[in-house]
């Protein structure tokens, strides 16, 4: 799970290959959108880059930058050879993220 910079939105990845945007609520989360990522295997990690874009990683070895408003992947990184497990971002520089993949 990842929170937007305002704390208004929660972003999560799922086994159905989509990113889910939701708003936390007293009676449970309110689903805002389900975004198709183009991943071909389950999503392990999702993080906000800005309030309008996100990055996701998957068992398919790819990292995808997604425009949340247009609900489309804008960039695909296929540099890993194994599943990409984790992502970190830097709120002071939204164009930068770090990834960690399986080895061996």
C-alpha cells in the first residue's frame, strides 16, 4: 500500500494486474479507480510518483510508470531478469525511483 502526498488516496497493486486507487473511509475504502497496467503477472509493489502518476513492479520482471488520470502506462522498464519485488520513491524528486529484484 502507498498513500498519496495528501493522504487522500491509497494505491495498491493486485493479482488481477491492476492498480487500485481508493479513499479510506469510516465504513471501509471507497474504490476510486482500477487501472490496467499492462503487466502480465501479479503486481508486487506500487508507489505514487506524484498525485497523478505511479510506478508499479511485477513478477513479469517489468516496472511500469502509469498516468493515473489517463489510466495508461507511459513508460516500461524491462531491465531486470527476475521478479521485481520492491520499489522506493523520493518525494523531492518524482522522476526518480529505485527497484529491487530477485537474484539467482
